[in-house]
């Protein structure tokens, strides 16, 4: 399997999730719901960082 390609696809999935959370935040009426969505959106950014780090490790190997 081409692990770098797989990880890059996963990064795109995480970016898509960020966009979905952002759209949901714009529609949310409740501040607490917006806060929860923001936390989830931020978590997707952490996932992207992890995936990018794994790609770097693959390239270094």
C-alpha cells in the first residue's frame, strides 16, 4: 500500500470535516453548540498535524 497517498487522503478527509464543522457553527443558534463544534473542528486540525508528521517520518525512512 502507498501509505503516503493514504495519509494524504486522510488529510483531505480531515479538511472536509473542518469545513463541515465550520458550516454547522455558522448555523448553530446555541453558543454552547457552537463551542462544542469549535472544539471538534480544532481536534480535526490536530489530526492533520499528526498525519503530516507521519508523512514526514515516512519520507525520512
